[in-house]
């Protein structure tokens, strides 16, 4: 039962997709580079964007920026 309580506690601290997108864009603006395109795609899908697995990451990031500015 303890593992379940630990799992719930970790899950509550996870930011929603919009907050993850804001953190991603902030990190990129500071000069960071996302290393895992699957995470970027997951964030974009969480925002309601349709993302191809073959789409360049720069295009996906631009679409995330546009979605956040709406």
C-alpha cells in the first residue's frame, strides 16, 4: 500500500501540459536544447496539436509557441 501512496504523491507534483510547455519554451529561450523529441511531441499533443513523428522538432516547437500565445 505504501507504493501507492508514494505514486500518488509523485503524480500530484507533475505539472500539466501547458505548464510543461511554458517550462520547455523558457529553457529553450535560455539557450537549452531539447534532447528527446518524444517529450516535445508529448507536450504538443497535450496542448491539442496534431504532431507527426517525422516532423522536425523546430517546427513542433514553433507550433507550441503559437499555441501558447493564443
